[in-house]
């Protein structure tokens, strides 16, 4: 197999800039603004966020989920508690999040701690999901081996018939995760790789400090 070389693939970022006057005292104002910008720009999967956890032996582990809410300054997403990421977050609540919007040449990086969302909030979100998504959450042993695709499709068909015309209850193995930010960085691509980066860190009095970082 031949080696791959990408040394000459480059793109100069020039869409936007980011100055201190653009940065509010509360970083979540900027989070809301950039998420809304991504939605309005019709970027592909504007709420997609990479979630980084760690294995028991300290190796990094990453995957992409969809952010569903920002509630009380916490980032909310949903998944299977017994999935690989669910088990890792239970063992070590320190996580990192990355939002990457190629079309806008922007990123947000978050580091913080995760907790399981209150059951009533998970119930409320689960009940508004499409019927097929609710059924899928019930039958998928997420991240665990299965013998073939036919296995999961058969289980899906059986569960679909079981609850046809009935309320689909949220399984105990599925629900929300809430990430409390302890570090938030905003990254805006600029020409000549002289990108704009601003870092927010929480202060003891509940406010946030703001620092410009070198690109």
C-alpha cells in the first residue's frame, strides 16, 4: 500500500475575525450566537459535537454526538448509559467537547465534568423523539458486539410491533448527559494561520476571565 501525502493541501481562512470587543463577559452568550449562526448558515449537522473521554488506562477515546440543549450553562446530549462512552464517563467524569464548523471556519473547545441528567428531563426528551428512534434506543446494545446486522433489524422489528400504537417507555439504560464547562475556547480561522483564539476560565465569584491566546 502506498503512503499518503497531504503536505500541499492548504486553505487560507478569511471569512471572519474575532476581537476582544466581540467577546461578552458570559461565554455562553457567544456559544448561543455561534450555534445559531451555524443553524442559520445551514452547515451540515450544526449541532454535532465531538466528545472526548478516556479509557480506564488513560487512553483518549472520541466520538461524535448531537448536542440537544444548552440548559443552565450545561451542554446536554443523550446516549446509552452502558455504551463505551457511557461507561467511560461513569468511571471518569472529566470530558472535552469540540464543535467544528468548517463552513464558518470556527471551533469551540470545552473542557469540564459530566453528570447524568435528571430522569424527568430525559423522559421529556425521549417522549418527543420519533417513534423509530425510541424503539431503536430500546433494542440497541450500543457499542457491544452483535452477530450481524440482521440481528439488530430483527430486534427492531419485534420491538416496533410490540409498541405499535402504544407509548414507548424510555429504557433505564438510555438518557441524558450534562457537561459543566470549566474551560471554553473560541477559535476563528484567519489568514496566514494567525488565528483568533479567546479562552474563558471560571472565577470563584461566578464570573469568567477572558484571555487572548497565541494562534
